[in-house]
C-alpha cells in the first residue's frame, strides 16, 4: 500500500498572523525542509478531485468496482503528494496555504500522520495590519476592488464568509465541531503574539509536538529567504522575512470596527484571547 513518504507539516491560518515567520523558524531545524512560500498543493488536490469527480470513465469504473477504483484514487492522491516533495531528502517538509483549513477531513484520509499548524492573531490587529499596508499601496486596488471604499466597508468585506479573513476564520470556528479526539491532537494553534514575544519557548513547544529536538535558533540572526510573489493580492498582504524578530507595530483601530468584531466573533476571543474581550474584562 502506498503511503505518504514524508512527514508533512501543513501551515495555515489567518492572514497577517505570522505564517511566513513560522515557516522561516521551522526551516532552521536540520530535519525540516521549509521553502517558506505559499504552495499550490492544496488547490491542485481540490482541482484534481473536482475534475475526476466529473470524469465519465472514472464514474463508470466506480459503477463496476467501487472499492478497487476508490483505492486507486487514494493511492493516486498520495502519489501526487509524494511527487510534489521529490526534490528533498529531508524527512519533514512544510507546505503553507490557508486552503488546508477547509481540507482537514481530506488530509486526514490521505495523510493520517499529518500535523497542522494554525496561525491566529487578535482580529483587530489583523485589520490594522492590512490597513497599514494598504496605506503604503494606495495607488493599487485590492483584487476584490475594495480600495475606493471606506475603512469600515473594507473591514466588512474582509470579514465576510468568503473574505480574506472571514473564510479561514469560519473554517477555524468549524474546527470546534470535531469530535474525533485523535484528529484534534493533529492540530496546533500558534498565536502571532506569542511567536513574536516568546519565539524560543513557542518554537520549543511546536518542535516537541512534532516529536523533534529543539535546534539552536538565534532570533537576532535568522536565515533570510527570498520573499514569495505578492502580486497575486496586489501587494496588500506582503510576505517578507527578516534577519531578526522585531516587535509588531500596534495599529489603531476604529472603535466602531472593533465593537463589531467583538460582537460578531465572541467565540474567537473566548477560545484564543479571553483576556482581551470586553465582556471578559468586566
């Protein structure tokens, strides 16, 4: 039976929440191959499933011998993943994409030994980070053409169910419905604030969860890799690596926007930032 021949670390989560830095730090381990760029692998698997599900020859084979043909599909998907990482001999590989959040059941079937790292950050600061980058690129529009509108309108669009923040946020909310305790052990949440403020202890926890030793990492002398292409999102969500870990800038957020965030995403603050939610402060 064909299995996945690498131990894959799937990095996913909310935008502007430290996934680029996390991949950079993971790459310091001698046993981990971490390109650092967002990967099209999850999209490729989704398109492969979509295309094959409409293929009349495959459907006719499923009619004749469902179990045999379905097992062929399973081995084919695993073979595709194995081929994707053929360039490295390292036993652990990192694949980064927000799309993995919506494919956990599929990943669990194809790769039962998977590890999923989910990056989160206080929601107001995510909006603030996006707005700060937008101010630097005012002459470029967002892919969904929200640049001409108000800050409130942009925030509202970002948090819609299909928005850049809303879509992965909704997927994280749905993770609360997992009843398989073994599957839950495959998920690890990484708070952006902890990654910046306590990088070594945070990474030590992650390496222990992965079953790896803690490598020597100097947060003031990090390996810098070329930035991935940012043109896809019109440079509104920049991905850069730096030789040092710097404190995150604190972004001023409209009280009205922050009030809307607190009201609509109580579950998120209860789960990750209970000390920040005004209801908890009272």
